[in-house]
């Protein structure tokens, strides 16, 4: 609170009140810490492009359930266009990615998966442009 108050001007009390209001309004979903994945041995980041020939609700529910069960999957986005889903997967190495991949395809039928190994993370932020 002291650090925020120094940056934005008011004292701690108004800062705390504003944070409380933002939490109540749902603008602040949760508070967290940012961990360094490489310091934790998670050296490999894969961007995974998923195409499916299945578009029914049952398939989608199983796919989403499977993704939510896998902690390696950090992000998943449903896309418009030729690719149906894009995933961000953080693991120790290629062998660990294969464990993720095998678990995924054992639970849901997927038409095509393309895994791209990120060579360098150029920008990654949780800061919103507000």
C-alpha cells in the first residue's frame, strides 16, 4: 500500500478503499505472485495450435475439462479462423511436453496439433492497458 500510495499520490487509506471497491466490483479477480518459470526448471514454452473436426458441445466440454486438468497448460484461447484453439504450455523439456500431448490426445479426438517451441520470450505481462 505504501508503494502504491507513493506512485499515485494519496495516502494508504484511500488506496486501500479503492482496492477494496475494485475487488467488490470484480475488477480485481485475485492477487498473485509472478514466478520465474526457468528458476523452477520449466525451461520450455510451447505454443500449441489445435485444429479439430469436432464442433459439438460434448467434444468441447471434454476438451475444456482435459485442459483444465493439466497444470502445464497456462493459457487456452478459442479462435476464429483456420485454427480452433491456441494453447500456451510451460514444461521442463520436450519429453515433458510429450507427456502433456499424450494426455490430451488420449482424452479427446483432435484433427491436427502443431507444437511450436518458443526460442525466446520477448514480452509477457499481466499489466492491462488501463
